[in-house]
């Protein structure tokens, strides 16, 4: 292989590496966008779950309590009685 052929092979290799770098960047951007969507959906889920708890609390007299390690619910009357209202 002479110098001209070697230079040509180096150019091909450099082109291939640039293409690979571009693809890696595209995947990084995709992963970042997916992470943002996951965080947004997790927030929406937590918000929806809390909204459901608030509705239950209002409808059935349920109180959500936290003792520092466990979340639990108390009612002022049995759920069956509250559902009859």
C-alpha cells in the first residue's frame, strides 16, 4: 500500500467515525428526550394519585396520615356507611 492509498483509507475511516459520532449524539438526544417524558409522566401520575386521594378524603371522610415511615388512611366512619350517603 502506498501513501496515497493509505491516505484514502484514513479518510474513509475518519468519515466512518464522524458518522458513528453523529449517530451516538442522536441516540443521546433521544435518551434525554425519553428521560424528560418519563419524569413528566411520573409527575402526572403522582399528581393524579394525590387528586384521587383528595376526592376520596372529601367523599368518604378519609384522612391520609404519615407516621414518619408509613402512610395510612383513617376514616371517620366505615366506608360502607359513607358510600350510602
